[in-house]
C-alpha cells in the first residue's frame, strides 16, 4: 500500500502545477545515482574518474579516462541503467523487509561518498570541473544529511514512505529520461550531447538504436524486479487452516 501511495504521489507531482518543486530534491538524488553509475563503471573497466558534477537544472556530467570501445560502451550505458537498477534494488530491499532506516542511511552514505570522492576531491584536480564543485558539494551535502536525519528521527511509517518514494522516483525518472533521449536521438532531432550520442561516436551505430536498447534493458530490469516482488509476496503468504493438521498414521 505504501508503494502504491508513493507511485500516486509521484504522478501527482508531475501534473499538478507548482507541486513539481517538491520532487526536485529527488531528481537531484537520481542525477547523483546516474552519474555515480558512470563513475563506478569507469573504475570497473580499469579507468579513472576525472570529475563528477550535478547542475541546478538536474543535469549532470561525469568525465572519465579510457579510449577503448568496450569501456566507452560500458561507461556510457551505465547511467540510465544504474538509475533503473538502483530503483529495482530498493524494491528488492523493500520486499525483503530490510529496515527503512538502514536503507535511508545507506543511501545517505552513498551520496556523501559520491560527493566527496568524485564531486570534490577528484574534481579539484580538473580545472574544467571547478565551476561545478560548489553546487555539487551543496546538493550532495544537503541530500546526504537529509537522508541520514530522516533515517534517525522519522517514524517508521515516514521512513518506509521515503524509501518507497525513492524507489518509484528512480524507476519512473529512468524511463522518462530514456524516452527523452530516444526522441533527442531521432535522425532529424537537433544534436544534443547525451549518452546515446557518446555511444554513437564510439561505435558508429545510430544513437536512436542505443536509446532503444537501453529502454528494452530498463524494462527488462523493471519486469524482473516486479516479478520477484510479486513472487516473493505470494510465497510469503500462507492462509490459516480451518483446523489443525494431524500427523499421518
């Protein structure tokens, strides 16, 4: 029920005028997850991260090293898929009845680590990234502190709602962002720098093809997460018997 309410609230925030400002911190949170996915993918491929920044308009930029086609493909694909995978992971934790306070505390620590390691210390060595440090540091600090404070002082019901809302926001925003990238990647659309364009430059294949592949993978992740969620619920339910079972003779 909490997950359903979180989904309804998410939709209402998009369609009711002036209420969308309430979802702004969550969009910045998702931007951190998106850019953090690029950064972690770079490290997993043996490359390094030059800078990570988020902007006031909820966009982000992560600069990494590495020139091989495979590493570029992996790093470019990690952003949107990381957002969807993170939302699916939160759904998994909710289904496994992990304490909401623990999840929120973990999310706060994750955002703090991304902010300090990549947004501040790493970016400080890149002159081009200096302009993005102030807002990245401010936003990351406020979000991480806010999540930790909610984990510590909020009631169990409020903490559960925030975790559900984060999961829904990650999933829905990942799909909406992928839809936007798909239309921006159309042959006659204006060229706007994005991950699909980076993939096109790395592989020579059309950007719209990669956007379609990411949408399919994101939907696959969502389908797997929801199937696991519903299956786990069915297995955990056992109706009471009307009478006591007797051992066989």
